[in-house]
């Protein structure tokens, strides 16, 4: 087996969907698998000029690749079927969609409970309560839902019956929302780091590349205060269209935190890094980031991007870094 993993380096919303889309197009994957999270994630994907927002179904579906919802995910059956129907109507082959039989379900009582949240600023999709029941051993599995029967697979049989599996594992959210590595309790209830992909039946020695995806600035959605008091950040929000794909909430913005990025790159074991949305800073014409706890300003895009590379683990491996400034495609700036 060969496994590549795509993870978010910040607080989610790094445009991971764009990167998985690109990798699916050029790679020879037999499977694409979502490995954590539930309907809280929203991947915006532009395919053949059409915009799709998916919450559950991995990007492989757009390329005729078997698309798996892994054992680390939690699934709302009703939302799953409405997403499936939308993709089917768009002409995509939904028979490629598979669900790990040991994935957990989000129930109505989970939604009701999450709807009352005021402390974390959750997406109100029932994630926290569903994972709580999973770990409390009082949850419901996908194989307990009759209507999911045609989609169910056993991950062991699916991934280990042949030696030819090449799988792309796509993470939801990002390092700073990981239940252990993020700013607890302002986190999500699953693991968003590369190690989490392996819990879905991927042995450690199968891992080939870990693609860490970030943005050249930072955003966060939720209850804690994140955005400094400076009008530049509402400009970044507007130019960068920093509004949630799932909830429509506006994202708080801040400069890139290079210290946090390095933590994330190292703990994920990123072999490649993509930093998106360079065009947004071009448009607002400000080049700043935080490093070693201080704000640093730069005169030009080049100066800042070079500084980023030379202050990450990629300083001796520049060819594994991509800066992208195109909204729909992964193109270099
Ligand atoms: P939950 O995952 O819905 O429980 O939300 C917990 C925290 O994670 C909140 O701050 C959410 O805004 C944030 N969050 C969850 N999923 C995403 C995502 O896909 N993108 C960005 N933030 C997210
Ligand atoms: Mg998102």
C-alpha cells in the first residue's frame, strides 16, 4: 500500500480541497478517504467550472476514484444522502462512495445538544456529542443504519485484500483544531493531524507523502477572540472571502503565526507544504507575519515568502514548497 495524506496546518479552511483535487487529477490513486470529522467540514471544490460544497464525500468522486468515509469520521445519515443526491444530479458516479462500517453516526439528539453550544462556537453539526458517545461506548455505528447498507465496506478487506492500493487520505479541519494539539477547549472533537489518517487502517510504513496545507495568513471561526484590532483584517476577510463554507459565519483573521506553523509541520511530519491565498495579501498589499512571538513586516511578497521558507523545516528542501495564489487551481505565484 502507498498512502499520501493531506492535512490542514492551521484552523481549517486552508483550501485543502483544492490540493486534494489537484492530487486526484495527477495521481494514480485507487482510493480517496476522509479520515476525521463530520458535517462540520466544508470543502469547496470547483470542477469543470461548477462549484460544489461537500461535507462528507471525498474529492475522489470527481475523478472516478473510490471515495471512502473512514472509520475516524462521524456521519449524519440524512445530510449524507442529500449530498449524495446533489452529486448524482450533477452526473457523478455515486456508486464509488463507500462508508467504513465502523464509522460512527451523528444522531438527532447529538444535533439538539450541539445546537445549544455557546462556549466553543461549534458548527452545530453534532460532532462533539457524537464523538463523546463513541468514546463512551454508547454510540451507533454505520453498520447499525439499514439505509447505509449498500455503501458499507470493511476497511480491512477494502484496503488490504490487494497490494495495489494507492490511497489519498484527506483530513478535515486543521492542526490548531486538533483535540490534543489545538488550543483546548477551542478545538474540534477529533484528531486532525496526519497520525489520525493511519487509524483508518493505514500502516505507518505505507505513508509516502504528507501534504501540509496552509494559508499565508491565518483565520479562525469560533468563540475565542482571535482577530487583532486593525482594519486590515476586515479587508483581508472581504478580499479573501473568509466566510464559512458550512455555516456562513465570518472568519476572524490574523497574520500567519510561523511558530505555530512550524509546530504543525513537525508534528504532522509534512514532506510537502502548500501555502494558499498569496493573491489576497497581494491585493491588500501588506506583507506581515508573526515569528518568535513578534510581528515582522516585509517590503515585498518575495521577501516574505523567502523568509517563510528559510524559517521552516523546508529551508533545505525548497522544491517541496508551493505558494499558490489562484482561487480555483493550484498555481504558483
Ligand atoms: P465543531 O467541530 O463543530 O465541534 O466545532 C469546534 C470548533 O472547530 C469551532 O471553533 C468550529 O468553528 C471549528 N471548526 C469545525 N470544523 C471546521 C472547519 O471545517 N473549518 C473551520 N473551522 C471548523
Ligand atoms: Mg472548511
